C-alpha cells in the first residue's frame, strides 16, 4: 500500500498508519560513554530523532561529521516516540503516542523523565516551548487545537482553535523571530496548506496567506525565514514578509513522512522515514549536504545534551 498521501492527513494519522508497518518498532539502547558525552557537551549540539519506537536516538549535529554513529538513546518512559522539542535550557520534550498518550520531559543530559503530562489532550501531535517555558501542544480534538500549559503546569489553561482545514489536520509548530507561534496544516482533499500565527498571549490563529504550501512540515530560522516541507522531499522557503516562495530546496528523494528541525543559522535536519536516513542541509543549500544511515524517523530536534 502506498503511504505517500498519509502525511497530509496530519501527524496523528501518520503515526497510526506507520505504526502498523514493519520496522522502527523497538530500538535497543545505545551505550553512552563518559568520553562521548563530554565531547558532545563541549563541542556540538545533538540531533534527536523520534521514529515511533521505544527510543529517542541522538547523533552529533555537525555537518563536518559525514557518517556519524549514534551517540546514545533515551528509552526510559518511552513506548512510541513521535514528536520532539528542545527548549533553551536543553530540556527535551517527547510526545509519546502510545496508549495512553503522554508528554515526557527530560532535563539536559538525563536518561529518565523528571515530568510526565497526561492531562488535557486527546491525541497530542507536536510540542513547542517558548522562551518563557510555556508548553504548546497541538491536538486533533475538535478538528484541531493548540493546548497551552504554563511553566510547571500539568494541565492546559486554555485551548486555541485552529481554523477548519478540510481532510487533514495540524502539523508541525515553531516560533517566528517575534515570539509568535506558527502552526502548519494541510488539506489532503484539496492539496492545500496553511500556516497560522498565534501572537504571544493571544487565543486567535491568524492565517499568514503563504501561497503554494507543499505540506505540513515547518521550521524557522533566526532571520525570520519560514521553511515548509512535503513528503516528496521539497522544502519551500518564504523570506520575512513574503507570501510567495523565495527559495526551493530539494532532497532528491521521496518518503519524508516526517517533520524537520531548522537551527538558528538555517541548517536543516530532516529524517527520511522510508529509507531510515538523515538528510542534512547547510545554510542556503538547495541540495543535501550530508546523508547518513540509521538517522530516519518522523521528527527531529536539535539542542545541547
């Protein structure tokens, strides 16, 4: 059965369907040595990868390392990792779409969660955390909402509706360089996407009216560029203030049933689920800079370890 249309049904549908497929189900923990952890903490961040398995695996986030081996993995508390975020303090947030679904939080360098959230959501998709420590979680309930958890809270204080989007659902979230929360959606029936902005403190999602959106994978860089990707391996880049595409990136490969991570300088880490590979793009590149094996999954996040 072809899986190509599934991403456009939203990450929840994606995780349900891919979870029934062979592979990516269980990952043995990778050993972490004191030497390897000292090295990555002092020289480079890591890229975390979730692949609907019982582990979040991490690799060096460096374009200079062309075929990296896994530096380690996090397994405690995880049954089915699907969505990731790393906040400014290095805390890792993991959406676990197993049953029952939960959100796990790991302090920088920890292998066990210090907090587990189980309240407020029906089918959580993606986490995002702002500079103040507020956690946002998009969810499929009521056609698509963003749940807001203040710092330290275990239950949401409000729910922000996402405008109707046809046959589809909310996808990746990120923040723009003014602190606004961006949420991508995609309608499979009409092959159209939208990106909405929620201003800090607001409960209203405002459409940005970006044209020709290819999918629901989403990221931003410090310059304010917006990156939107599709299952076909294309990424459209929208410059600050532009409604039309200003740059195109092509992985040269399909099978990206996944979200990507974009760093502040515009480096992109995009796991390919089908081929179990990680595609890395240097800032400004239109083609992959590196591709390495065993880095595939459905979401990635970059941060200190």
